[in-house]
């Protein structure tokens, strides 16, 4: 669900974008390594680093969502609170499965 209210990650936006740019560079590096026929283990090491960078972003976004969006909805109560809790639960489940 998208809203017009400020998102919980706004205070961390610059740090998140920096991490995403780093992950983007790592993924480009992986593609370059494959193109250059690099050693499999070296490629896997870089894939692991890129995955970790994206996981860090995901966890920060989840933390910000819980602290801002879910907490605010819980204070308000009602169906919006239940919806935000359901969204957070589904997001956690997706992260755990990935």
C-alpha cells in the first residue's frame, strides 16, 4: 500500500541510497566478472557481498517501517493498524524466505 504521508525511511534516505549505489556497483562487478570468465568462487563471494548489501537495506527499511508507519497506525488503531501489521508480517516473511 502506498500513502501520501512521509515514509519512515526519510531520515535515513541518504544512507539507504548510498548503500543501494554500493550494491548496484557490486552487481555490475559480478556481471563484469562473469563476462571476463572469473573464477567461480570469486564470483560467488561478490554475489554474497551484494546480497548482504541488499539485505542491510531491506532490514533498515523494515526497521523504519515498524518504528514509523506501524507504530503510528497502532496508535490510531482500527483497520489501518491491522493492515499495517499484516503488511509488516508479509514483508518479514518475504525476507525470511529469500
